[in-house]
C-alpha cells in the first residue's frame, strides 16, 4: 500500500509519512543474506530452527524505543552516495545504529520452509528486513525477510486502496474520482483541529500568523505542535504554534474561480 499525493496535496507527504505504519512480513529462518531480504546473496546458513514459542519469547525485546542498525543495502547517503551503491561496488560502509520506535509485533502464523508471519506497527525509519535479520541473530539461526506487505501508512489502509489495473480501468471508463480519492481534510484527521473566528478570514487566507489568543482551543496546543486550521468551514492549512503565534506551515486554501455564465 503506497499513498500517492496529487495536486496541492503533494505538500502533505511529509506530514503523512511521520505517522505509524503497519506491515505484515514473513521471516525465513535458515539463511541470512547481504540485503537481508530474499533477493540478496546468502552469507550465512544454519539449521537451529526456532519454535513458535521461541519466536514469541523474543518479540518483546524489539518493542518500544530501540536502536537499529540500517542495512548496508539502503538509500542512506554516505559521502554523497547511497549505501546500496557502495555495497554493489564492494565498498563496506559502517552505519551507526539509529533510534526507532516499534509499537507492537504480533506473531500471526507459522509458514512453510521454516518461516513465520509477523505484523509490525512501527514509526518512520524502521527497516523490517533488518528486524527479521536481527530476530535470527537473537535466536541463533540466520534469517532474512522473505515477503513484505504494507497494510497501513498513517491514515491510509490497504482496504482503501486500488491496484494499478483498477486505476487504469477507472480512467478508461471515466469513473473518476472514486471513493479511494480522499480530500486533504480526510488525510489530516490525525492532527488537532482549530477553528478561527470569521473575523480572522482575511489574515488566514493571506497566510498571516495569528495570535494564539484569537483562536479558540489554540492555547492548549503545545509549543511546536501542528494543527489544521479552519475558518468559515474552509480548510486553510497546517499551522504550528510558535510562542504566542500560530504560523502557517502548509497553505491549502485556494481562492474559488468565478463560474462563467453561459451566453
């Protein structure tokens, strides 16, 4: 599941990817690979296959705020080059562990060929293939990620999505927009909502910073926190509290084009 932003909503991407993601992954025990997934070259093998109880026992160690070392085959840059580019050239680049947050890991089922399915709820920057690899290290049996499905990204769930084939069919049949095309307001429901008085309409649409005291409920917004701001039932944009001011971060309001009368 991949959210795609169109039009003015492309400016919202950074505010969506920060939200929690949910993945279903298959951990394959018995082999570790250089890419930590099924497309890489095998670098270690083992037959000390863990039981379901063994897997269940170690999962709590990966939940919470933990440190994770990103894989060598990743898009992280080092000296202007992506790590995967260096790895393909045979250049070894040490990557420092980074803080990540995993909210929950559930063991769903055992699979064929010494595997298991897990569901992971996590924050931005988490490498699921690295999690699979690290599970193998902790269990004393080399492991890699055999399969991965993203079920949710922020407010978007896989049940709301469509395939590329379905999208092409909708375009061909002139069936746009569909229920899977959401408004900017729908995608920002995870942010607090503030409503400015009607008298603030002009400064709002001009992107002027607003005094916190002028906006009901804004006083409860912590310093640096983000919120959506509405005025006259229109979504103005994403605002951030800065001291005693609300400053616009993303302007979403657009003036309505006048309707041309038929001659």
